[in-house]
């Protein structure tokens, strides 16, 4: 595979350009589940790569980012297909950043290895990282100064409240994470936050605490988040500032040979719905 | 590779038997760093596998567990060597459980994929998991009822205090995690906790809150934790209850052709030191 000459600019800048170029806040999450993929692909040895590249090619002009979720590749022993997929996106759609959803979190020496995996091996433009182990577990990621790091803040799952909503002295734990990410932890300016679309009140609170940070917002579509409430709560002052992820509702919109066209249709509708409320 | 018929018993039982059989609380962490490995292995295509199996074979009778750290394999594109390493340990040392250090944490559908990766692909006996996303992010791991799950609680790194030491209403966040793991989250009885050797006061507090849980304790050796204080703080009423991990101080005790013998010597000394204080 040819060495890519990707990454001439900081992630925050490439994301800003992607928002402008695509006129879209939509991110398509690439979570390839063999049990849900079209039957005609099932027996190809590189079915995951074929499926994901077809989705990417059909939706690239409609999105501000792609977000492969590494667990779906690792469970299938498909690391090589993930490498090839990201290489394909960088080559065929160089203006669409790739956020590799890994949610890692470990001590410094191990975090360095994870950062190498995500940024050097997979050539991701940005990642998701878990903040539980504190700032020195995040620093090795930030040492890759041109890459983006989205810290988990208030997640979209039911158990997200178990720890994140605990009061830590006048504020909730997720609010503390948002304040740290917007302030002392963000020396390089490339931090963002993950906040679920299923919790619009907390999304609005995070936007207030971190007015300038990009928010990665999963949970619309299959997880049930409401688009209007999400956009109203999370948009930045300029109407941008959000990367709104949809995975299953787009990937599995169709299961026949026209699955990519069905995905494009679903992505187009999602983008338009978001844009209607973005400018409202 | 032959299918293993591993896992006839719950992790908690295999760990108890390993403690008794080895008379050891020591766990050797398998964190293969090519820059630190013996020079004569450097150019072998399976250097990581050769290095780790040599360490495992030289120390298996001295330890209660092995703990490969997946980041070191993933950064080197060495997933196949990790699979082969764990298969080797199960075959050659079937009484030594393997804790795969992954520190994952994600929503239910993704956590299922991660659990498949760790337990089905790699055939780990136990894993480490990050609690930040709450109980429903842990449940898919617990669904593998015979496997162990060590939740991050109070970690050994300097930034471990950033969130874990926040007061969440009469207790610290790490204490809340310990209480949840010892109580409502531990229906199947296979939860444990990760608590660093660098924070003996908190280790004692976790032991008080979770008297029956196995504690995975990294941080002795290169990270500077004191063995006597660690053992005094963390041992259970029966003098067991701890899996005390050492990685670098054992793996890189020697860098010549006798590296495995040097590792054995370092492991033997670590076990003996732990045992001296365990029975004190």
C-alpha cells in the first residue's frame, strides 16, 4: 500500500472545512455486523471491507466524517480490512476526516502504544478516549498534535448516568469532564467531547460549558435520539460544532444488492433533517 | 491451531486454584516492547511471540496469572502473535489463567463485540474493563458467565486522582465503583477490581469495601509501588485475594540471550518478597 501523505492540517481545521464543504453535520458510523450485512456479500473474504467502502463511497459527499467502530473489526479478526478501509477513505475521499472509535484509556506508556495503533497504523484523523484515568492517560494522544481526541463525557446508553451524573461538588461528573476538556486539558486545542443525543438537557449543558469544542453526538436513529432536540441543544454559535453520528439506521437501511443506494437515501434524509433544524 | 477445550470452571475458581498451586500472588504482565526486547530476537518475524512465550515458560510455576496488554500487540500489528501466545499458555500451562488487559468500555451492542474479541477470539479467562459508561456497558462481559471482569477502580498513574478521587457525596468516585462492584453489579460473582500499588491507602479502603473481590494490582516494580505496603493493604482475610502485576521489571530484567532466566530470577524474587509480607 502506498504511504499516504495525509494530514497536512490540524483535525479541527479539516473538520471545519468538511462541515463547510459537505454542508452537513452528519457522520456515518461504520459498524459492520456480518449478521446484518447484505446476503450477497456474506461469503466474500473481504466482505467487511466491501460493505464499508460501498457505504463510504455512496455517502461521502453527504457527511462531515466517517466513524469506524474498531470492535466490529476486531471481533471478526478484520484488522487488515480496517486498515484498507481507512486507506480507501483517505485516497478516494480525502476531504472527509476519519474518527476511529476506540474509547481507549490507559496509563501513559500503554496509551502511547494505543495512540500508535490508531494514528500510525490505522492513520485515523481523530479518536475517542475514555477520561476515567485522568489527564496523564490523555496526554500521549495529544502528543500527536495534529490529531483530534474526543473524550467521553455524557454517553447515550442507559447506564451512562451511573457515574457520569454523580454530583462531584456543585456539578456532575460529566460537567467536570466538560470543564476540564474546555480548559486545562486542552492546551493544543484539539479536544472534543462525546455526548449522546439521548440526553439533550446534558448536551445543552456541555455546549454551555464548552462553547468552542466539537461535540461527537451518537444516538440518533437506532438509539432513539430526537434530531430537533439534539441540534437545538448542541449546535455552536455558528450553527456548526457537532458531528452527529448515525450507524445502524444508515448501514442497514437496505439489505439487498442496492444497499448502498438505500444507505445514501437514508444519509441524505438524515442530513436534510439535521440542516432543517440547524438553521431554524 | 487445535480448538482448546479450556474453561471448565468459573474464573474465580481457577484463580483460587492458581493461588494455591503456585503459592504466589504474582502476575507477570506481558507488555512486549520491541525497543526493549533482546537484540538476538529483533529480526524474527514472530519476535513478540517468541519473547513472550519464553517469558511465560520460564515463570509459569511462579505466578498465579499472566496479563498480556493488548496495546503492545495491536501497535505492532501482532494480533496473530497474541492469539498464538494465549493458545500456548492454555496448552503448556493450563493451570495459569490469562487476564487480557484491554480496559474497554462501550455501549451494549459494541461491548458485545469487544467481549467476543477477548473471550472467543483470544480465549482470555478474564479482562479489564472501564466503568465510566456504567452498568449496561459491563453486562455484555458478564454474560460470559465463566469469565472474570476486573473493573478499573483506583488506578496507579498520577492522573488517576483527577476523577477517581472526586467526592461524590460522602465517598470518592473510586469508592462508589468498589461498592457497586462488590454489590449490585456483581450478580454472577465474577467481578474484580483494579487498584494501583502506588496508592496503598486507597487499596486498603477498597479491600474494606469489597472484602471478597479479587484485586488486580499493577504498579509494583517500574511504577514504584512498595510491596510491603501493597500486601498489607490489599490482602484478603485468607492472605490471598490479590493478583499483583509486574511487567517491565521482570520482562526486561536481562537483555541478553539469557533474558528468560533473568526474568525467572526477577519473578522468583518478587514472589518471595510478596510472600514474606503476605504471611507477616
